[in-house]
């Protein structure tokens, strides 16, 4: 069993966050979908883009994982939480994220 506490992490780098989450998945999996605003109106949105968490490195952690989350989770840490949400054997515990 592994406990990962990210409650007070305001974010940083999406590549690092998704790379770490990649140690907990065995197949590439869509973890987020997003659109960027392309104009001033709320309906001015670009194409829907998927973010994928992919296996990383020669080994995968296959034990039970608990991720502690809270309202101080922002930015790339939210990407990490989204990636962990789709990983097998992972349970998110705590409050909602900040975003």
C-alpha cells in the first residue's frame, strides 16, 4: 500500500505530474479533456483535446494507492489527480480540488 499526500501542492509541471502518475498505469488512458478559449465570448472554444497518462519506465507499481487531495490542489497537481483517478487500484480521498 502507498499513500500519496498532495493536499498542499499548488502545482508546477504537467510533464512531471503525468510522468509520476505513469508509474501507476499499465496502458495509455485518457485522463482529461479540455478546450482552450479562442476568443472573447465564452462560446469561442477550440477543438476538444485529450490528455493521456501513459505507462512510464520499466516497472509499474501494482499495489493499492490512496491519494489525499484537498482545496489547495491546483494546476499540474490537478492533472496528477485526474491521471490517478483513472489508474487501477487508486482511490482518491479528501475534499475537492481547488479548480
